[in-house]
């Protein structure tokens, strides 16, 4: 007798066994050994997130699970950064939930509900969003609100951005279902369906990554964010619409680019931030993962509006190079010869202008704000 869960498990193993071809072969193959190693790390990370999202959750007994944090190296994926905490909770669109917590030192937070077009398929629409400005937060930072039955809501994603992630207190999130849960049933058919959803989700992740770096202008990448197709420049910034791909933030403007640098080269990046709640610039590998360490100044890979030193005219200049330099806004590639760059601005008054980039010798890069 063949069980459905046995067949689904074998299908998942076959999926994992084939996915490294996405970064080893073809026009998206990565070209350095570090990115090959990162590809296998991303396979493991993505499988863990898929299990958290599809195999283990009980929407009638909800729990928020960490999917991105500044410190968990096994949860760096999908466009993470070292300034924020993201938690996820699958939900039943017919149920009522109560969400509560304490804002801690958050400078921006929200809860966003996303749809799921099919089991394991990535979201293509934001269903609802609750921002910190929508809530009554008491003098101690506590908040509580009811999330009603919401058609098409499949997963809740929290965002908590910190000005100083090393010292800031992250939000303590709680969620409870306000309706009685259904009996727990971890049977053959249920488990098979969840394993197949997890496999579908992992396959979609590797349809997006690795991201292109220095690709030809006619080599279009049809999934995910709008990436510049020439190295050492940024695409035009854009505001996220309600219809989107994946778990993008509706409150954000994004701007993406890539870098290809020799050991003796640097990128000098200058942008003029609009009035906004929060912005940051993050250095990624080609798998949309931050590889820096917020606890190590020599491995700095992100900068935000609280940590950046502005120029006298209000613009901000960043120096990206192989290692940290004397410039106060220096970011390191940690020796990666190529990778990706991501700006984001939350609750901006307007879509920002495109950042300017200059490729220079590292010895000629500026060493101070102007």
C-alpha cells in the first residue's frame, strides 16, 4: 500500500535534488564559489521557511514564527535586512483573530495579509494591511486589535523596523484565534497536501533566484522585484502596488541594483531621501540574502536613516567596497565579487529619485560626508 504522504515526500526530495541546477546551469548560473555555496544554504533556508509556512501551522491555533531577523543566519532570504524583524502566521480567512503586543523601540511596524492563489503559490495580492498609525498604542507601548474574517487572507506578515537593531527592543507579537479550533488532524492526506504545497513554494523561490548581475538589457527577469540589468547602477524606484509578487510591503518604495567590483574598486552611491518614516540600503548576495553581521563593524552590510551621516545638502553618500573604509557610510561586500543592492523607503511622501552611482578606485573614494 502506497501512502499519499510517502509519495509527496518523495516528490519533495526530487524537487530539492533538482533545484541546484537553477544556479549551476544555464543563463542564471552563478560564477563564483561563494555564490555556489550560498545556493545550497538558500536551499536549506527556503525549506525551513516552507515547513514553517505549510507543514506545521495550525490556523485555528495560530503562532507567529520568525522568518527574517537581524541575527538568525538560517532566516536570511527573500530580501531580508539587518534592521528588521519579520514574523509570519498562516490564517484561516473565515476566522477571527486578536493580535497584540508591545511596540518596543520600533520606528515602523505593520501587519499585512496576503492571498495564496493556489497551495504553495506565492502571493500576488495584498488583501489587507494594519499600520502602527491605525492603532491605539498606550503610554507603555501596548496595542491590541481584532483581525476579522477576511476573504482570501492566507498568511499574515508582520514588519518591525528598528533604528538601532543591536540595542532596540523588538516587538513582542501575540496572536490568538477567537473561534474554537477544529480537531487536530495530521493524517495522510493532510500531510501530503502540505508537503506538496511546501515543494511548490520552494520551486517558486528558485524561479526568482539567483538574481541577475550585469545582465544584458534584453535579458528580462519576469518574477520578483524590478532589478537593473546593468551592473553598478540602480533601476528606477517604484511604489509597491496592491497587486504584487510575493510578500512585498505596500508601504514601501523599492529600488534595486547590482554590483560587480574588483578588489581595488568602490561604488560611490548618492541619493536624496524623501521625507519618510524609515529608509535603508542593504547589500545582498544573488539569493536576496544579507550576509553581513550587525554586531561586527567590519561586516557592515546595511545603512539606515538613523545610522547614516548625511551630506550638508541633505543627500546621503555611501561607499561600497571590498572592506570597510574611513567613510562614515561605508558598506562592505565582504569580498564578494558581485551581488545585489536594495534601497527601501517606508511611508515616503513621494517616490524617490534614482540613486546616482560612480565606479572609482577604492583609493579615490571619499572618506567623509560633504
